[in-house]
C-alpha cells in the first residue's frame, strides 16, 4: 500500500426528508446565497423544501448555473456575494452547481483575476463556507474539495481544489432524483463508474481492501443503475446509486493506491471543444483507454474481468477482451453511446483535442505519467 | 436503505515515516500531554519518534493506561491536565490508550463526578482536542468518537461517545506494529472482524454497497490476518490489517443499515467480571450469538456464507452451519480460543454475567431490540 493522507469533514445527511434539517447546520444569522441551475428545482418541489427549511435566514438566490459551469456566469455570482455580504453558500443541484459554487466560494476572496485559480492553480487562502443539497448523483462533488470550470471564451475546462472547499454538509435525499431526465440518471451512473475505474484499474500495489471497495462500487452500479433507469420512483435503487456516486470520489477508494485520470483528462477536452455531456465523453474514452493500455493495466484488467464481471475464461487475453466489451455494453445499455462517430465526431477532430491537452499541461497522463501525446492520439483513434 | 447521518472529520496520516509530520497538525504553542500505556513505546522506537516530532512543543507525559482503561487511572490524568494547563492530548498506543484519552478529554471540563459521563451518559459539552499515534490496529478508536471505560472498584465496563471526541488526526504507521506481541496482533484482527460482523450480519435492508464493503473488510481480514501473524515485518499485511481495523468502525459500513452489538455487549461483561481480553470475549460470544440467532439472521447468514466464505452448498442450513464453523475456525487459527471452557469459565459464571447486563441496561439487545435476557442466557450457554 502507498502512503496517504485521508481527510473528509463533510457531513452527509442521507435520506428522505433530510432537507428539513439543514437549518440546524448553518450558522444562525447567516446571509445565505442559494445557487442553482436551470430551474428544475422550482418544479420538482426541492426549491420549496429548501426555502421552507431556510425560513430563519436572510436568503438570496443565484440561478442559471449551466452544466459544465462557466467562469463568466460564476463571476457574476461572485459580484453578488460581495454586494450582498453573503456569508454562506448553499448549492442546490448536481455536480455542476456544486462545482460552480465551490469556485464562487474561492473566487470571493481572491484578489486579481480569479481565472488564475484555474489556469495557474493560484493558492486558495480563504473561501466562503458552502454546503449542498444534491439532486443529481454523479460527480461526487457533494463530498469532495474539487471542481471543474469551463471558460466559454477560450473553450477551456480546468480543475481546481482546496481543503477549504469541502461542503460543510450535503443533503442526499434520493427522492429528489425521481424527476430527473433519464439521460441525467444514466450519465450519473457512467460518471460514478468511471471515477471508480480511474482509481482502480491501474497496477497492483497490494491494497486488497481498496480493490474490494472499488469492486463493490462497480458491482453495485452495474446492478442498481439499470433499476434506476427502469423505474423512476424506485427509492432504493436511487439511494444505492446516490451513495455509490458519493463514495466513488470522496477520497476513500483512492487512498493508498495509484490513480490514472487519463479518461477524464481526454474527456474534458471533448466537452470543451464539442459540448458533449461529461459522461458521454467518459463512455467514449474509457473503452479506448483500456484497449490501448491493456498491457500496462494487464493485472488489474484481469482482476476486473474476473471479479466484477465474473468472466471465468482461463485465457487472460480473453478475460481482458470481454471485460472491455462488457464495460462498453454496460454504458450502451444505460443509453450512453460509446464512439465518437455516434456523436457525429470524425477523426479530423483528434488533432485539436491533442492540442487542447498540450495547452493544459496534460502531456503526461496515467498512473506512471507514461501516457504521452502519441498514446493519447492512439487512444482517441480507438474511440472513433 | 435506512436514513443516516455520516460525519467523520479525523485526518488519517497513513504510512511509514508519518509520525514525523504530526507537528504540522498540532496548534503552535500547545502544551501537549502525551498519553501511553505500559511503556512498550519506549523500547520499540515510537516514543523517540514522537518526542522528536514534538520538539517545538511543551510536552508532558502520562503513562500507565491499562488495557481496558480504568476510570481510576484516567482521573489522575484529568488532574494532571488541570494542574499543567494542558491544551492538547496525544494518545500513543492502541485502542485502550485512545479510548482512555478520549475520556480524559471529556472529563477535563466535566463538573461533578465524571463517572456520570458513563453511568448516566451525561452530556459532553466541551472536550480537550486530541489526536493519536496508533500502534495496535484493533478497535477503530483512532477514527471514531467513542470509547469504553472500566471501573475497577465495581467491575463495570461502559461506553461513551461525543462528536467532540473525534481525534483531530491519527497517524497509522504499520511499521510501528512490527514489535507487537502476536497475541495483540491476533486480538486486533478478531476485534475488527467482529466490528464488521455486528454491522453486517443483521437483516437485509437493500443496501448492497454497505454489504459489499463489509464483505470486503471480512475477506481482507481473513486473507491478511494470518500473514500478519506469520511474518512480523510484513509491511503490507500489517498495513492492510491496520486500514481494515480503522474502516471497520469509523461509521462508514454502519451508515444506512441496522446494527446488532449483542456480542460486544455480552463480551464487555465477560471482561469486566473475568478480565479476559476484549477480543477473547468476542471470539467466544460471536459463534454463540450466530447459532442462537440463526433464524433472525438467516438471510444475511446465507449471504455471509456464500460471499465471504465461498460456501457453495445448495442447502441454506448447511451454508449457515458451515459459515458459523468457518468463523470459529478462523478465530482459532489466529490462536484465539472460542469457548468459555478454554478460559476456565464454567456455566456457573452465566448468572452473574446476565446480572451485569441487566444492571447496565442491556436488557434488549440486537438489531430489533429482540435479544431478551433469556436469549442472552441461551447465547452464553452455547458459548460454554
């Protein structure tokens, strides 16, 4: 096992009816800015539940945070925080709203151009306290300290993180997900699945507990994901997917093991240049990454095939082939297409994607920093 | 899945060499009381490592905290905290030292007889900040907010907990365990195993992720426990056991599922009256509990037998029989005996044990509070 530090102070309030309890978690007298996205929370009852729970506070609102939240939008919220002397941020929505709210929290006290928090990873010295009411299980942002922000003007999508950005609390009420579009439910399962894979499918370091936790997440997503798609109000399926998505990226399964975020980094370029859903990019890139990297990831690919998919072929090459195809089939069965061509993107799109990776310093990806630009190109060619 | 709240702010510093980093985690200028047990840390190098790391602080010492830490001993440390104006506690040792230090932290600010924190569960309103350097993986105390204290004078052993008692940080350096007596290594594995079972072997509530995490812990302990016994300096085996023991009782696997602490509660009486090691009491009582409760726990016992032990018999009764026997055999293979008679305790000891349970309010144990005193008696008879 590798050395590690694990720290995660976010309080999780899980279950039906838990929104009502948030007033106890926010400092009395706070001026709260409630942030949200396109307004679906106004029609599904979540807005009303949150407002009722916040009755004792001075509440402001900032709606309209997009999927792949934009720097330009968020800087308007930062201005609002300054003007209205906000001292607590409550994100109500999915990963985009929570990521965006983390950026607002950090940018609020940043002097100078806040883009430096992303482009230069300028240190975050102070942040507004924030919390979340999660309505879309997917990114894990509700229980981690990072986020990803897109700059519309330059088609860039960049990550940031700081221990100051852990949500103080996050409410996970599975019943808030009953009204989600099925595309978002499916995307969330693919996202959580890929988060798990990128912390698991690397190389062995004798960390059997982390392996089994990751395998447990994958097996549960494989079982529960289709149930969550099949019946809108299956509370337990939604609850199980929701808890999986949170634990897939809260630091636990990645503690003490190597990680390989190749698929995510390439995927971010696809979203930045072509506007694909984040999960769509993962469903495209992950099978290509696993095919191209089957030698480097051999031991873990065999373990993945045998333990997660129950493939009992004796020939390890067959196990690997089947494991990758089962992964692709799982994504397709969740109605998320897995090839660039499915989204009308041809091979001519590959060079600009590689240029984007290079511009963002993503020239050595992988658990051993051994994914060169040439290998990234070959991965993308396998995604065609 | 059941509703739950999960919160655990303890920072884990895991791996070889991590003790050196503790100075960064303690507030500058702190007056630190270092607490420890029988002095083994003076001979295995841990004392020197801790003292070197604390060079910038004013450090006091309180040694001699016993296994099953005693109220009488701990109250002397509370006096020391007041006299020396201690403002940070650093427990260096195993679960007994950490549990005892949590009690010191709580009792420091308690007005009146601190025994009320145990006997009446008097509210803990304030506590000294504490942290730990773990040298014996077993109880999980390094990453939770509870403890168990024994009163010598009255042979009582009682639990307490408060969110104020999470360690600020805990160092888990597996190499500190190389010099442990094998009996303590084995006890730790049995303790962690039983903690996991008591949050897993109840009844199904459609929480497949929690089930798989628990099964992953049990399988890893079954694999790694014997390795840790067989070779004293097998770093990875010690690391895997250590991380299992922490995650077995940090709130994670118990979130959203029923729990049944029957075995622990009966075991505490055995320690209080007969002085057995905590893990010895668990090794005795768990098989008896599972046998007596095989109907109430039927579904999970079958799942446990099939998934954890790989028992493929079609007859579920056979699966359950074998699962219980494999559990007993595992404890015996770790050199922890599993019957009262192995420790020279006869059936005449059972009535006083039941009286102890009753005196401590433990008259309705189990996940459904359905373990009556009669059932506790039958469990103990099966342990003879």
